[in-house]
C-alpha cells in the first residue's frame, strides 16, 4: 500500500480482543525496528518505548482505572484491557536537557523536536501494527497515571509519558470518517 492509502485506512479501533494471529515476538521485532528507523532531531534518540503484553497488559489497565478513582468508566478501561497489548510512549527529558546544554543555540527547540519524533514514532507504529492486521487506538491518560506507571515499571522521573497505544484483534469496525473542508487547515500560496 502507498502512504495515502495507509492514512486513508487508518482508524481508531476500540472494539478489540486478544485473539490475534500475530506472535508477540513478531510484534516486538517490528516495533523495535520502527523505533530504530524513525528520525529524531540531531539524532538524539530521545524516544523511550515500553511494550506491555500478556497478563501485564491486563494489570496495566487495572492500574490505570484505579488511578482515576472512579472518574473513568470501568467499561472503557476494561475495553482496552481485553485487547492484546499496549505501547507506552515516553521521551527522555534528561537526554533532552543534555542536548540543550550541548547545543545552546537550539535549546528552545529540543523539547518540541522530541515531541515531533514521538508523534512520528506513534504514527509509524500505528501503521506497522495495521499492516500486521491489528486494530489500534491511541489514548492519553497521562499525567494522572504517570506516577503509578513509574512505580509499575521502575522508571526514572526523566521519562515523560505522552501516550498509550492499545492494539488487538478487530471485533468490529468504527463508522466511516467524515470528509472535512480541508481548506480551513491547508493553504496554497504561489
């Protein structure tokens, strides 16, 4: 498939389960390769990924639910829990700070560049999982869950959580995307 077809087909699948036809090993191999290939400004390699699979994935979503102390519907987090895995997207703030010191002329840009690289990593992993026939959705329960996940995985305070990507076997497809008036967001000047 070409890039436009991949993006046209990209959907947020929320009705998922863990009955996938791809091995956890294949998924981790593909996602490791994506992590290595996605660019990062000044080649700083600021991105940190935690791939959570199996029973730990289920426990993760219990912890996320508990972190909200009832403010999130249990059905919603249980929907993510019944999927196959979750990818946690972080960037290393300590590394970003070192880059600011090393290249002071660009110090105000390293954090935005880390976010940009993380976004490229997210869409690249989304597309890679889609090519494996998996459904994907992206969640943002941070910063409420940050401390609980630091404890769960023994992470440094320097790991800044940006998103949680859930994947699994597709049980049902979402509604079609609505066509937008792209002229409101895209302008051509000649």
